[in-house]
C-alpha cells in the first residue's frame, strides 16, 4: 500500500467544535472524532480506529487537559482511548475494555461470512484485503493491528454531566446499537453528539450485543430531543428535520 501524506482530516464547525476523520479508512469503520473546546478543559468524543495517534493529531487544538469519552466499545471508536489520562465510558461497557476481547480487525478476512453478507445487505461493500487503503507510515504492519486495553477512569450513567467549565453536556444512555451506547446533549447550544445511536447512514442493530427493542426506545427518545445540530459517529452532521426523518424511518422499519 502507498504511504498516506496525512492520516487525519479536519472540518471546523461553530461553537468550538472540530470534526476529525480518517479518509483512508473504509466507511464502515471511519469514525467521526469530535474535539470540543472548553474554558477549563477540552472534550474528545470518540478516538478513532487506532491506526494513527489522535492525541498527536490534536496537539495544536488541545491547549487544555483533555477528557476523552467513548460513546461505545466498538473498535472504531476506542482505538486511541488509552492515549488519554481521563477516559470515560458507560459503566456497562467500561469494564469490558481491560482486557479488550471484542471483535477488532482491519483485515477483511477477519470477518465471518455471515457478517460480511449482513454488512453488504446494509450497503457496505467490503472488498480488498484491508479496511484501509494506505499506511500511516512506511513501517506500519496492518496484521499487527489491535486495540490497546485500558481501564476507563470514570464510568458514566444516564444523566451525568460532563463539565468543561463554561459548557455542560448531559450524558444520554442510548442502548440498542450496543448496551452501553451514550450520547451527549448540550442544552445551551442545541448540540447532540449521538455516537452510533443515529447518524445519516445505514444503522446497524443486528450485532451480537445489539437490541432492536432497546433501539426502538432510544430512537423515540432521540426523536423528541430538540436538537439544532446532530454530530453522529459516522457520516455528515445534520439538523432537526433530518433527525426526525431518520428516527421515523427506523421506527417504521422496526414497527
């Protein structure tokens, strides 16, 4: 594979928010990483696949201590969680981070045939040998990919508050995609970080620890959230109207 000129790309939003993503990663596992500026400390929502360091990438953005929050345990969201001193996850999944025995690979041969068939039915074409199309550096060996185990420093519950000094995000427990999935809601700005509970793409609810019944209740809750802008775990951000459309489509599908 070729060597990438740069591994991370950025998109700046209002309200001190920057989206970071890995363009050389397959869309299935191309997680959005969200950096949020605060007065006393900064917030990082998810940490990417772990092929290249996110802490090094945000060195110019993060002038204050950083609290890293994983919206859920899947490998594309916790790859660099171990790089930070403050590590937050919902309690249901926090205790599964060390040891990390969850499915995690960037080799397509690592996917069981039924899983590949399911993903293709959801619109994800899995081709080639790897889920990356470039290397972050010349000596990187994709076959050595793994998630570094780490113990979260704080276990989250629904209703907890992430305090950045001048900004406050309420933790929303949003089970369905996984049992410990969470989102973050900032009332003052109408901003919602939704993780993989909702994004503008094919939603996955048939994983081993997924629950359709939980997902239905989560989608009802999200539909009633008066979000002005939604920053999801994948794909592009969207507004309130699209949030309602996506929620209604899922509920109609699973009714």
